[in-house]
């Protein structure tokens, strides 16, 4: 009997011990998985909040960039621009005021918080102004303590106002930290948690901990240590604002350098582990089976929770992307549509008045640029209201050449290889220009020490659409690794430093091409540069009105001869093409020496068109004076991209006629017509 009892005990132990061991392992693993799921969930929440914050800041930056391009921003007449800034503040609930400041002296020409013309104090804290002027990129400040004028903490966003390769002003929008706190509170974290929004220096911008007295003060030491580590995201533990011990996930914005920290009491995370210890302390078959059943239920619950969280995360991301298409973008599009429509009507009615027509054309160009910037906010979400029109692709690229040159700088060589294209493409020209400009800027960033940017076009015959137009943008930059290439089109993915990029450029191009019925592809290798290929289906409209040709009302050349002098081959080729289209005979020269040789030669020359800034010792004014000396009857038109380049006057009249770059065909034809009619 005793032997049987012993055998039964041994058999029972042989059965129960493996079950108990298995139950213990399962319970421990389940607790660990639940803790990992908890940590992943909190880190995902922090990341979603910082992404929403980035969208708000990105929207404010785009508003300022639109304003910075306005032709109303003239140093000698800022009153109209001040009125425009006031209207923007009235439509933007987050912005308290907009100011304009000199980055060198700190002088404020105006601030919308005071009537125009009111003397304003000189800004003493100019680090943000100096950084924006130096980098020529938007800059987001840290927390600004309350001052004598505004009795509450603020933050600001500043963008450089670039004029003629210099930064005379920084345009800044200032907004109340409460607008940022609302984003933090919208996540509805448990009351036992503490959420902080902290700037790059470790100062608190917003907190979920009720009182606003913490705003502007130093964050807890563990928070500052996490910021100092340089990590963009992670999780750390330690004492946190009255909590004995907390687990704190954090995430840092690439756009602003700010970070979100969610402190979760350790007890809430350790609860699953304590539960597993109670389960393992149970004995007996029923306890083991119950533990196994509980572990299985927990595992199933965790798996289900993960699936739900993944679905919710994807839905929330797309919802946030969609929200960027609302509010501000729509309001500005409506405003620009009204302005553009009325300007076009006015332009048609005053064609006989050259001065008024020229002013309206300048305003039209500014409105179009503003519209392009607004469309960038919508493009990557593939929700922008496209306005497709029959577009001649080569003509559009030629029109963009000066803008691309200004965007990428003089250290990068440009090569345009535009093949003959038989058809038009039905596409939104503003969005296509924006996409090409985005690709050019990406190429510039990939060539920090210079290189070559090549833009090609050609016609293709494909199975999908029949005839297509292919545009390739190629750089000789650093290229991409396979991992980076796989993520290149993902929204907000970027390899640039914090504050240098938002990861929206390529996703905007992808969304636009998808909406337009085209395709986009990237071919890139590390160290071998990058090629982005755009393909658009051709269109054959019954009647296509060439608006650019219709806008030109200058006189035809009537076989007149023009000596065109410009050291930029692309500019020279573009102007020469325009002149030849209007029956002018064109002789081209790339420098001062070649121009003088043409003047000394026997060829007939009626007009000299010359760029002011020329290499080789002879500038445009020198060439113009030599032309007058060699051929007293010749007409001279100086062109320049530098409005500050002054001409001498004779009896109060400029020595030579002048036309500023960039100019439309109608402007050039009008100038030549006036000169040749005298």
C-alpha cells in the first residue's frame, strides 16, 4: 500500500511538475509580453502626438513661407504687407501675432500686436533670427518667457525672407502654448500618467499636470538626461515630478527638436508580473490548469490587442494626414482663387495700359506661387483638388529653369535635355511644377559639395497608356541604400537632420502622380546618385489655347537683329528662343569678350540685350557703354536678377533701359517694341 502510494505520488509529481514548470514559464512569458505590449502602446501614443504637433507646426511654417514670397513685402512700403499679416492672424486661431525683424540688429519694422508705425523694442534674444538667416531654413524656437508686452509664455516659428541671395528679414509667427497643450490633452491619457512637451533646451512647453506654473521651468533631471543623450526616441525610468518611480517613453520631433514624454507609474506596468507570481504560487492540478487557461487567454488577448492597435494606428495616421487638407489650406485656396480670378479679369480689361497690366501680371505671378505652396500641403495625402489642363511639358520646364536655379544654388551644374514631345499631357501644371521643384531640392541636398542636376524628357509608347511623356531628374549625389529606398515614398520618412526636413517631398510627388494617372519610380545606389522617373499619359485635346502665347502683345521682330549677352547658357537659350519666335535674328555671346568681337564685326545689330552681372572683367554696364561707343545708334536693354544693382542717370533719366529677372515674354516684347519704335 505504501509502495502504491509512493508510486502514485511519484506519478502525480511526474505529471504535475512538467505542467507546473510549463505553467510557470507560460505565465512569465505572458507577463513579459504584456509588459512589452504596454510599452509599445505607450511609445506609439507618444509618436502619434508628436506627429500631430509636427503637422500644426508645418502648417504654420507654410503660412509664413507663403507670406515671405509676397511682392507686398517691400522695405520702403510695409503698410500693405502689415494689413495682409493682420488678415492672416485673424484667420489663424493658433497665431497671436506676426512680426518682421532684422536678423542682424533685432529691429522690428512691425508687429501685428501693435498698430503699424508704433515704435517697437529691439529684440535682444536673436538666436532664432540668426539661425534662420544663417541656414536659410525655417526655425522653431524654444519656450519664450513672458515679457513686458505679452504676459504669458510663447513659442515662435520664423522663416527667412530671401531677396537677391540675402536675408534682410525674418518673418515670425508667435503663438500661445495653450494651442500646443490642447494637442497634448487631446490624447486623453490616464489621470495617473503625466505628459510633458519639452523644448530642445529641456524647458517645459506644456504639461497635462493641471497647473500652468510649470511652463517655462526646467524639466526633471531624467527628462533632461534623455534629451542630452541625442536619441530620437526611447524609454527610461526614474523619479518623475513627484512619482517615486516611473517608466517614461519619449519621442523627439525631427521638425522642431521638441520631445513628448509620458511618465507611467511603475506599478501599472509591474501588475502583470505580480499576477504571474501569484499564479505560480498556486499548487495542485486545478491551479496549474487554471494558470494554463489564464495564460492562453492572456496570450490571445495580447494578440487581439496588437491587431486592434495596429489597425487603429493606421487609421489614425491617415486621419491625421487627411486633417492637413482642412482649415487653413482650404481658406487660403479660396482666398487665392478669388484674388487670381479678379486679377485676371482686371488684366483683360486694362491691356491698353502697359503700366497697370505689368503690375497685374506681377500680382498674378505672386498669387500663383502662393497657390503652389498651398497645394504642397494637400499633395502628399492625395486629396488636393487637381485642376488638370493640357500642358506642354517642355514649355513648363523651361519656365521653371530660373526658379530651379535659385532653389539649388550656383554650386550645382544644371543640364536640360528636352526631346521633342508630340503631344500634350492632361495634368495640373501647378502640382507638376511643385513636384519638379521638390525633386530638385532633394537633389541639391544630396550634393552638399556640388554636382550636376540633369532633367530629361522623351516620348514613349507603352502598353498601359499608349503614348506617354517621361521626365527624369538625375543627380550625382550620395544616393540611397536599399533600406532607405524602400521607405522613400513613406510620408514623414526622412534621412535629414532634425529641423532640416519633414519627409513630405517624395510622398507629395507620389500622391500627385497617382492622382494624375501616372507613375513614379526611383533608381538609386549609394555613391552613384539618384534618378527619379515620372511618366504621364499624353492627351490630345480638340483645341488647346496657349495662354502664354496669348499673353504676349509685343511687336514682332520684323527681321531686327539682337546681340544677346548672358553667361548663363540656359538663360541665354531661353531668351533666344523667345526672340526667334517673334522674328528676331539673334547673335549669342557668353561673355564680354565675345560680345565686343560681335560689335566690332560687320554683322547688323539693332539691339543689345545684356546681363548686368558678367564674368571676365567686363560687366553688363561696361559692355553697354562700349556698344554705344562702337555703334552709336544701337539700342541697349540691360537685364538683371539683382534689383539692387543701380544704374547711373543722366538728367534724372537712367543711362540704359533695364528689365528685371524673371520676366514674362510680354514684358520683354513690350520693352523691345518701345525701344525700336523710337
